[in-house]
C-alpha cells in the first residue's frame, strides 16, 4: 500500500514471522487499510529512500513513540535526514500485530461479557 498527502510516498509493509495461515488475514488487511499511526510495539523496520535512490535504514531502537504519518517528516528531521525524501517504508511485524490485536480485543470483550 502506498499513499501520500503532498509529501513522501509512505508504504506500509508486513513481515511474516509465523506460518502463513496465522498471519494471512493481517496481510490482507494491510492491503486494504490506510492507518494514520503505527504502534511502536509492532514496528519491525523503517526505511527511507531519498530522491537519488539512496536508501537509509532507521534504527528502530531510537523510536520512542508510535509512528504518526503526519509527523514523519519532522521525525526524520530530528534524525538528521534533511535531504529530499521520496519514499518511507514502514514494516510491521504481523505476528506482533496479531498478538496486540488479540490482547486488545480480549480486554474489550472481557469488559462486555463478564
């Protein structure tokens, strides 16, 4: 998935760690959604491609907050990436995403069905 609002192209990708059947529905969901934020807990990697096709891998250990797309350019400036950015690839771990979704939904359902 790729989209942009007068800025660099943002591509959301999923990394499959489990068996294909365990994460297939999440992979399909990623192709249909346009999130505005990626929780840091599910972030696997982050790549920035400059206009000259140079690719920079961002150390995800320095990510201290959820990644909000509307603030990505300011975030990159803080990291010293001031060149013209063509594309930002955000890679999420589908297994961690599945665990986060299950935990959140279970907590929500527990409150309803006591």
